[in-house]
C-alpha cells in the first residue's frame, strides 16, 4: 500500500492551516534532517520517526485541524521546557504540544530547540526519561 503524501493530507484543510503546517514541517525537517516523515492516516497527522539505536522511534508530529495546527511531542512531559510553553499537562500523561492559529508567530529558533529536545528525550530509555524527570527542578518551589 502506497503511503499518503503530507501534501495530500493537508489539502483538505483551509489555506491558513496548510501554510502553518508547511512552515512547521520545514522547521522539523531542518531541526531533524535524519527524521522520517510519514502521514499517520488513522491519526490524521504527519509524524516524525527518528533513528534510535537499531530502530526508529516516534518523536513528534504536525497535526492540522480546521481552526489551528499543533506541533506535538510524543514524550513532551519529559522535555526541558524552561519557558513552560508546552500545552497538555493535566490532559495527557506524556504528550505535549504547541498550538498555532493564523497570525501567530512561529519562533523558528525556539521551535528548533524544542524539536531537538524532543529527539534527545525520545532516544533515552524509559528509565532514563523518568530519571531526567525526577532530576528536573520543581518550577513551583523555584519560583518559576
């Protein structure tokens, strides 16, 4: 079965959402040139798998909807997020995301940092991810 190209998936969305999604795709590909981009038809999103040991691992995604587009991170709850910009805490256990609407700025340097951080966390073992989470300072206790 031939896979659906990302452009075909995005064709069903309003032009402003397609534009945001295309910009996010470019940012992810620049940040992770070795990532494998593929449409996940069941989820209706564009996923990125990265080399991890002898296999690949699902790292992040671009998910267009009719009114906005998400840049999401499979293990976002474990990521270093000093600006506390990631959404999803209290909604999902580990996935986190950013949401963009038409007119929102896309800070490419900041997004590249987050995408690379997502790749770093994805490549860790489960035990290493949890250890990193435990080693992180408490933002409330530190006044953040």
